[in-house]
């Protein structure tokens, strides 16, 4: 099953299979990251920079800032959710959980 993933509204939304599923302005907890010097960063998502599917995983790089230290930039690849291969249903991750950027991402897929 193919998963169709796009950015919408200048990076404010991620569309999965033609449905708006993930929006910005969430606070993501990042650990084992290279984003800033905070051990556990509280990252405020401000815009999706890149999105894609890697198997069942829907992933993205997000622009934003750490609200603890003020560092601004773009994250490494984060898993935004997964698509159930049997039903095609998208299941988003909980942004407030602790996430490890870049731990699953392979090289970008060709469009």
C-alpha cells in the first residue's frame, strides 16, 4: 500500500492520504538530539520543512525552537505517526512523549 504524504498551508499541516493529520504548534520532548545543548529539549514546532513516508512510518523535519534555551533551527527526522498497512488508517504519535530524532530515518525517498 502506498502512503501519500504532503505539507499543506506553508508547512502548517501534514496531510496523510489526503487527510490533514498533524499540525504545528505542538511541544515535542526531544532526547539524544543534536538540536541544542539541553539534555531534554522542549521543542516548539513552528513549521514542517520536509515530510515523507518510510515504510509504515510518516516522518518529518520540523522548524522551531527550544523553549528552555531559545535555540532555533530544524530537527532531524522525527516519526510523526504510522499508517496501519492493513487498513490505511493513520495513527499519530503523542508529541508530548519523549522522542529521539533521526533514529529511524533512511535516506530520503524520491518523489
